[in-house]
C-alpha cells in the first residue's frame, strides 16, 4: 500500500503551534522572523491570516494603534448596541460599563489598557466595597470586548489574558454553592406554603416542586401545563420586564409531582386556566415591559417580600426565593434518592457538574440507608480483637498467654 505523503506547508504562509498552554503564530516580515501568542487556536489562525493578507497588500503585520485611535468610550456605544441584539445580558453589560468600566477606563485607548492598569482597576473597585463577583464580571466583559477590538484592528493583544494569577485571585469568588442554605425538611416546605397568601403560595409550590428558576415560574402559561399527562413544558422566562427564551435556549419537560398536582388543579379552576399563571396582584402594580404600559407580570421583588414574612412567621432562617425553591428542590430530590442525571434533565443543566452544586450532599442530612450502601463486616475474627477499654487489654493478653497452659492441662 503506497505511503500517504504528508501535506507540506506553503513557504511564507506562516505557522501555528501550541506550547505552554498558548497558541503561537510565526511569520516573516521584511526579512525578519516574528512570533505572537494567543489563548485559542481560532484567534491565532485568524490573526495570522490577517497578517499574511496585510503583508501581501504591502501593509504592516500586526495592526498598531495610531495616536488618533478611538477611546474605549467611543467604541463602547456600537459594541453595546450590537450586543443588545444577540445577548440576554446586554442590559447588565451596559450597567457595568456605565458604573465601573467607563469611569476608570473610558478615556483610554485600547493599547493603553495594560496589565498594571487592570490591576489598579481591580484594587480600586475592591477597595470601594464592590463584590468580587461583580469585579470578575467586569473583567470578563472587558476580555470579551477586547476580542472584538482586536478583530477590528484597534488592538494587538488582550490585556486580560496577561493578568497574573495573583491578580485573578483578588476577585476570585469564595462563594460555595454547596453551603447555600435551603429548606431541609419537606415539612418546612409545607409550613411556608401555608403561610404564604395566594397566588404567592402557588408560585412558591411551582418553584419548590418543579425546580424552576424565578423567571421561569413567572413565565409559566396554562398552555404549557398538561395536568392529565402530568407534564410542564418550560420554554420561556420573565427577563427584564418581558418574556424571553430560557437561559440555555433549550425548552425542557418537567414532571408534575403528586404534591403539586392538586394545587394546580384548584388554582386552574379558580383562575380560569388561560394565559399566564401569575399576574400582578394589584391592577396598578407589577412588571411593565415599557414605561407607561399596563402591568403584565408579577415582579420577583413581590415574591421575595412575601417569602421573608412567611419565613419569619414560621420561625425559619431568612432565605432568598431562589434558595427556598430551586435549591430546595435539587437538595431534597437527591436526598430522597433521585439520581443526579435525572436532576440535571429536570433543572436544564448542560452537565452533571453544574447539577452537583445544587445537590447539597451534607453528611448530617444523609438518610440512614446511605450508611448501609456497602454492607460488609470488616471486623477481624473472634479472639484477635483487642478492645481498648481500661483494664481489658491486660485481661485479653493474659487470657491469650494462659490458653496454651489450659490446653495442656485439659489434655
């Protein structure tokens, strides 16, 4: 069989390889060999292709920021407008830019945003009491933005990629979802349900027995609930005053548990069973998609306000709505014997690793059957065990020493 010839690289087209966790490109320009590294192979190949195209047209290799390059404030407007068409968090991105990034970095040009500048920004925000998670989101947003800035030719490298570990550790979140509080007993879930007014109690039951996010609960429609088949189709959520696709964009089916079925049946008879399950409790309040429009949706703050009152009346510690519903569902589901893989499907997670953060497998909450999962007796045969009880060790040794003498006497 003829040997397959290796495909040879065209001379002068540059090369791409991986080393030390980064992707490197190499090319020749004006008789000199040049190299640059990137975080991803895709970015490395895109930049190399642009460099080779520019060299062929007689331009410089890597784009260099001229003195009249636009500032970040000038680039922010178009980037945020474009993001509003493609991303759900566009409003949050605009808020982070306005409150944190713009005051510190808005007047700088892309090539002026260096590692020392970023470190100073991180230290300043933390010193002013900003949550490390918010600082992390700001840095991640800046990193994503710089990918587009590099593609547009306004910068050569992403400064966030060069941040040392010590700087990243400053805003690393110490929040552990495994220690997140939740309602640890089904009896407590019932007490909270009975202490809430209607329809807040029905919304609470949907969150606690379906494992839905807060926005998914408020986006439920009667057309998506099949009481006979005992299935709920979750395909939309309330986000920023309007209905939007789910967080992962993929609809899912959730089973109706025995405890929730009669609650929804009675609530459907009372409300008529059309449209959204939960609408504003008062005609002049509630979520408004646009300023001045008629209230359409119940607001999440309404749910949290009633929950605080109910928890206090039941003598339970304070919890957020998310902790008392979605976290409670995941934890009690696993502690009740449900599998993590099934829980992943019900909660709409992309991997079991994400689901494990909600399971709260605390040893003090394990059922008794969990301690008998590997039933085997590991004790040594009788006569070889030395009990460490005061006075017993000496007696056991004396008995073992006298055993041969007793055998001799009996014989």
